[in-house]
C-alpha cells in the first residue's frame, strides 16, 4: 500500500508527442538525507513550485515515482490557460457568496498573468500565446444568463464583452444565441511549459530525483520524514504534495472526484482557423472546448463521464473520438474535423470548479496542491504563489481563500 494511489492517468496519443521535448530524468538517491523543502511530484504543479521556491533562494528537492518528469496528467493536458473558472461568476456567487466568488475569480486572473510574466521572464518558449476566449451560450447559461455574467465580470474589472447572435456570426462565423469574448487568457504546450520551469528551477539549485515512490510519511512539529519504496528516508522541514490526481491518502476526502475525459486533434489546417485563434468553450453540460495549436491543428475535448475506471475509460475512446469529431464539425463545418490523434485521461473535478491548496490538517508544514477543475494549470500557478509565500512566512492577500476548511 503506497501513500498515493497509483493510477493509469492517461491513454492514447496526446498531440504534444508531435513536438518533441527532451525528457528530464533524475538521478537516483543513494542514501537517506535531510533537506529543507521536498516536492513530491514532477508535473506542472511541482515544476512551478520548484521554480518559485528556487527563485526565492530555496533549493527544493523534487522526487517522482515515474522514470522521468512530466509523465503524469500534464502530458495529457489540452492547456487552455484560462482565468475563467468552470463555474460562472454569477453562479459561484450564488453558491458561496459574492465577495468570496469575486476574490476567487480575481485570484485566478492574477495567476494567469503571473504565469505569463514568469514564462516570458524566464525565456520559456512552450508555444505560450495570449489568446482571447469565446464562451458560447448553452444549457448552463443562455443569452440572458450571459448578459448578467458579463455585467458582474465587468464590475470587478475583468475584460469580457457580450456578443449577440449577429455579432458572433459576423466575427466568428458561429451560429449561437450569444457569447462572451474575454481577454487575458492563453494557451501553451503543457509539456514544454512544465519542462521549461523544471529546467529553470534545476539551474537555480533545485534537485530532481526519480524514480522514487514515496510510500509513507511520519510527520511531527519538528519535521517530516518521507520513506521511499527503496528504503531511503528523506527528512524535511516542509513537504509539498504535487501528486495531481494520485492524491496522498493523508489528504482529507473533500467532495472532489475523479472523472474521465477525452480529446482529439486534427491535422494542421492553417487556412481554417477562426479569428484570433480564440479558445472556445461552451456554457453547457456536458461541455465542449476547442483550441488550435501554433501549426494549425485543432484540439477538441470534453465528453466527460462521471467514472474513474480506466479500463472502461480506454474502451470508450473510439466512440468518444467520433462524438468529438461530430461536435467539432457542427461548430466549424469548414474545418477538417477528422482526428489524427486522440487521447483520454483521468480528470479531477471539484464541486465548484475551484482548487484546494494549503496545509494538510494534522500535518504541520505539509501542503497539498489539488488543482482540481478545468483550470488545473492556472491553479498550479496559484498554488506556487500561495505555498511559496507560506513557506517564506509572507502574507498573501489570497491566503485562506482555497485552504482545507
Ligand atoms: C485530457 C485533459 C485535459 C486537460 N485540459 C486542461 C486545460 O485545458 N487547462 C488546464 O488548466 N488544465 C487542464 N487539465 C488539467 C491539468 O492538466 C492538470 O491539472 C495538471 O496537469 C496537473 O498537474 P500536476 O503536476 O498536479 O499532476 P501530474 O502532472 O499528474 O504530476 C503529478 C506527479 O506526481 C507523481 N507522484 C504521484 N504520487 C507520487 C508518490 N507517491 N511518490 C512520488 N511521485 C508521485 C506522479 O508520478 C506525477 O508525475 C487537463 C487534464 C486532462 C487529463
């Protein structure tokens, strides 16, 4: 029995295999050691945290159970980097209160900006591009709901505008009742992005060791000891679990759950990409989202199912790919919607589409990053800022907003 449940996180061929990124392998630890900060998990969350900590003068030690970095969910991500949470601002405000909902939306906007700033400052290419987003009316918010949503967003300074059917048709060639056009989002190649941050952290003093499976933990006020599957003890003052959907068993059960999701990508078709290469998603259940890549492929994803069984998930892939092709064709008849690559993955969802980030109750100086919801990568950036501030003993205006209750 390990400390985190091992999952078959993904299956199929994600589009990112077309853009080779040299793999990052870690040296194996030979003996037990003591250090200040350990990060468990070398995906985008671990990479962003390691870079933020290295930037602050720490030398975090990163361990991963897989043979190299970035072999978890990050490799399957479609990487729409959005500040817009899964739950519309108006609906989140009704559920948890207006002030808290607004703070969460603004924290998410700041996280996307922070990710953009750091990516540029560190010179990471990763096909990182700022993109507008188009949120189409659907069964979650109709045209009337979108009008209320845009008013509430604009009131807190978020850059969104309302497009009626005519404007949407004229500017994007899409026939829907209405949409919100928002600015300040982005897209990237998630593998290259995470690799860029991890490499930057390593060159600033972070250390990466793999494969080492953390199978047990002993935590007290004086420090924490992690035990690896090969008998090595790692003693640390701070431990951060960035284990994605392979959640550590010491993390309290919240209402988060693991679902299954699917995605396809077409051949490059630069002539048929819609204006501004906007990220497109629907205010619908089940939702659909579409983005393009720098070389003109179209990625289309969604079709989520409420189960975690990976055999069942993988068996459904041919059927789900066909459905995504059909939906993409309906949205953009001019695009050659045939999938040339398709993949599936486990996906963590939270009740309001918001993350849980912070100290694990009963485990002093041990933190968990649970960026569950459609904005997983935005939440990884948010976590890097919040947990780094906590470790440095600095006050953050968003401290307490996403913590375990
Ligand atoms: C198909 C798909 C589409 C998505 N689309 C988007 C999107 O458009 N936008 C967005 O923002 N997010 C999206 N997400 C979500 C986003 O990809 C995830 O939130 C993000 O990749 C999680 O990164 P992570 O580093 O937390 O986890 P991972 O990348 O899974 O990394 C966790 C690491 O922890 C390691 N680990 C686990 N347990 C242990 C242990 N006991 N000991 C040592 N190591 C351990 C694992 O080996 C793994 O390498 C999508 C996800 C999927 C699957």
